[in-house]
């Protein structure tokens, strides 16, 4: 008797072409509408779903800025659906810096190369490949799956996830949990031991514009109310400030698990020294130990001998889950009474517990394909579309499974040059996701 899994095209074979073809559709996001947009990629995805009998809906928030949503019925319609989402846009890439053209989707040395290979057309392709195979074979997931392929994640999701959550919340409102980027990839501890980092938390984002007002006047006069001086002082105070180390539940669990794996004592009184001993893992989590604020833009004045009435600056603030109020109180204290702030971009922090059925489904699926696997939660210092879906009460997990060779600097490839994903990693991810869906 033939195994149903042998029927037709296999996801493991198809995933590579899907990934390459998605990379070859340039969806560079410049943070405005000047890029090519996501429409061509959305139409590609919609066609791939349509081929296997799914009826996807394409939503356009602005001409060219398209997202695709589809619902696949599960065996138990009484259970809350699982949301699986991925973004279709990528950050721009300058071909001159790359070994292989960033929008060619070349297959070289066992890797698929190009912008989006890890962020995150790899996961888009894995999800498409797995669900296409399941649908071809008539394998029903245990509960409904809502699929979303989204525009504009790289600029905060204003024209993608956030727009859909605001304009069409009914598409996702009954989903209880979601999986997407940035997690599920392996970090090698020893030859036969790999940690798979599952994202269960994200720092919040506070891009702020600071403004100092003073008395305008001639540059030759005595002026004790100079906006440039006030602003420069406040910016320097913020930029030099070191927020204290504060361990959130996720970061604490992560450190305990990782220290145990590396047989390093976890020194609660000197967390940074402990982290420094963790090798490549250290870089990923350094920024999740504390709040940060980095000054990024300065503006003020227009002529050397004219004191302007105002001066402005922009800063990039990132705050820990659960500690937002405390963060802003400290920022205000550092700014002082003469400098005001307003948001350019303000998105919440995210934190979900690392427990329950969905977490054991991830863990079991990983261990079934890698007997040296251990899943651990971690906090991402950046942000993803999880922030938008959290506002609907959905629990978010970064789970885009990839088994990676130890020498590959995976986290360094996000938005970096020569972004590439191993073919073996894609095939592994497809097998894990397929098992995960059965267990979810
Ligand atoms: Zn991404």
C-alpha cells in the first residue's frame, strides 16, 4: 500500500524553487511607497494556493501594497484557528555589495542566495510547500489554519499586518496562537546538541522626535535660552545613559537553559559577565537585558550666526516587555523639563509564556527531526508583525524552523549582505512544520 505522503510533488523538493522564485520577485521596502510593492509576490502566492484548491483573498492597502489571506478548514471547527503568517517585503539590497545578485534567487554551494533568503521568503516558501503538499494529499490539519502573507513588515506593518488588523480584524479575531519569524533556528552547542531558539518575546519600539524651544536671536549676543544647547545636552544624557540590567521571564529562562547547556554558572549578580561567556549567542541577547535609547538624527539652525528658536533630534528607544511605563518615566527624567518628545513610531513589547500544547508541539516536531534538539524561549530585540497580532489577543511565537550548520552566522544575515539559506535547512524546516501542524 502506498504511503499517502508519497503522492504527487513533495514539499521538500518544491520548497527550494518556491523560495528562489519568491526571491526573484523584488519586493524592496524603502519605508514609503517608492518601491516595487508586494503585489507581484502576493499574486504569485495566491496562484500557488489557488492551484491546490484554496481560495485566497488579496487585500490592497495602497496601490501595489498587497497581502494575501486564506483559511484552510481543520478537522475540529470548534477549536480556535492557528495563524501562520509571513511577510512578503524585504529590505533593499545593493547588488554591488553581493557575491550573487540579491534578486536572482541563485542556488550556489547548497544554499539559496538572495535578499529575503532568511528574512523571510524562506519561511513563506516552507509554509506554501507544506500546505500545498497537505492539500494535494487531502491531509486535514487538526484545526483551522489562517494563512497570511503580508506587506510592509520591514516598515512596521502600517500597510500590511497593522492595516489588516485595523480594517479586517474578523480575518484573525478567532485565532488563539500564531507562528512566524524570528525563531526556530538552531544554535550549535556541541556536535550532537543544538538549541532551537523560539521567539516568545519582543522589545517594544519607541522612535521619538525630541524638541527644544528657546529664544531665537543673533549669534553674537549672550543667550541663556539656546535651543541647540538644551537639545544637545538632553541628547547626550540619553545617549550616554545605561539602563540597568532587568531580566524578563523570557530572558531569565533563556539564560538558565543556555548556561545549563554550556555548563556555565549563571551569576545573577553579574549577568553581563555570564552572557559574555556564551560565545555567538551573546550578541543576540545583549540588547534584551535592558532598555536602550540611541540618538540617531540631529536638526537645528540654518546659519552660523543665527540662534534658532527650536532644535530637534530623533532617537530610537527599545523597551522591555512589562516595563514600558518605567522606561518612559526614565526617558522623561533624562530629557529634563525643557525638551519635549513625540512619537514617530510606537509599537508595544510582546511576551508570551513558553508552555502549553503549542510549545510542546514545536518541541516534539523539532526532536522528531533532530534528536539533538532542545527548544528554548528567547526575546528578540527587534520587532515583527507579532506586535500587530498581539493587539487581537493572539499569542505569538517565532517558529520558522531551520537546522543550520554551526559555522553559518545566521543572525548576521538579517538585512545583511550575502543573505542565504541552506537547502538542507529548508528541507528540514518543511518536515518540522508538517509534523508541527499535525501536533498543533
Ligand atoms: Zn522579517
